[in-house]
C-alpha cells in the first residue's frame, strides 16, 4: 500500500471520527444513523492510521505532499 493521505487530511479525519464517536456515546445520535456514524468513525480512524484510503486510489486522489 502506497500512502495517499497527507497530514492535514489525516488530522481532519481523526477530528471528525472523534466527533462522531462522542455523538454516538452521548446518545445524541441514535438508531441507524448512530450506527452509520460509528462505522464511518471507525473507517476514518483506520484509514488515518495507515495513511491510505482505498477510495482515493479509485478516483485518483493523492493528498500527500510531493517528495523532493
């Protein structure tokens, strides 16, 4: 797996994931939508930690900085 996520992208995903988890754990968002939020949060965290997003590969996006 070649990294295709930059630091800013990773930070934003982690931030959104934490918000989604907090909303789920405080029962602000419940039911099916709460489960969807939790699933998205888990996916965001996993992709952030490995710096790779499979969807970016499909659509041809790379947010990593250019290497010198």
